[in-house]
C-alpha cells in the first residue's frame, strides 16, 4: 500500500510546507467512504505506484514537478459522489484551500488545480505533466484481465442506483469514446506498456455489454 502517513509527510516536506496529519486523516476518511467501490484507497495506491514506476523510468519531469503530480493524485478523487458531476472541481477546490493556507505559491496551487481537472478526461493534455496524470488515472484500462474485470464490477457497484439498461448504454458510450481515440495513452511509457492491453480489455467489455445485461 503506497498510501501512508510517512509518504504524506515526505510529500509536504518536499514542497516546503509543514506536514499536517489532520489533513492526511481527512483524505483517508474520504477515500474510505462506504459508497465507494473503485474510487478507494486501493485506486489511490495504484495511482501512486504507477507514479513511482513512471518516475523511475521516465526522466522528463523534475523532482519538484513530480511532487506536484503526486499532490494532484492524492486529491483527484478526494470528493467522489457518483450522482454529481462536479467531483473533480470540488476535489481541486479542497486541494487548493489546503495548500494555499499552507503557503504553497499561488502559481503552484493553480497548476495542481489544472492537473486534477485534467482527470475529467474532457480535453487532450498539452504538456507532459498533464499527460502523465491522465495516463496514470487511465492505467486501470490496461490492467491485467483479472484486475480489469474487478474494476468494471466495482464501477457497476458505485452506480448500483442506475437502471441496468441505462447503465449498459452509458458505459458502452464511454468505453467507445476511449476506443475511438487514435491512442488511449499519451506518454510513450504508458503507450508502450499498456495500450495494446487496454484496447483488448475495452473491446472485450464492449462485446460483453452487447450480448448481456449487467
């Protein structure tokens, strides 16, 4: 598990702010809410694991910028209510409120905001920091089949309140959107390691959705 109080403290120190254990507890509590099945501490831990792997393989970002990406990952699903469509914005607001009060420079706070908002996946990122966080957030699509199937089941659990026919149609539309892209992953590292499997996972799931009701 990559989500630890020690890691949080080290992140704060790297950004020259005083570690706040209460803020760490608030984040842990948020990711542990009972209505979450996928957007949990496991998802956050998997994202941090992918970040660590990318940093070790991907010599593009400075150490400081990699820490800003890490901050954005800690907060990108801090607010998650499946019945709302402002989760990323609210998560970004939470992050900015904390780091502004902690003394992080305004331009760094705004960069964190834009990194979190990039996980809405509505626009194609234009720089490596934003491409990296988007690829990390979507890395589950290229997971091994057992984890991918578990992920799909967890997403359905989070949307249990949606009628099966509507869920199936909306899910197919979202998956088809990713499949219609020239490529799902925008960094070379993630493309080389996850693109083929993601394409296979999504195609297989769309076929399943076409022949059965979830």
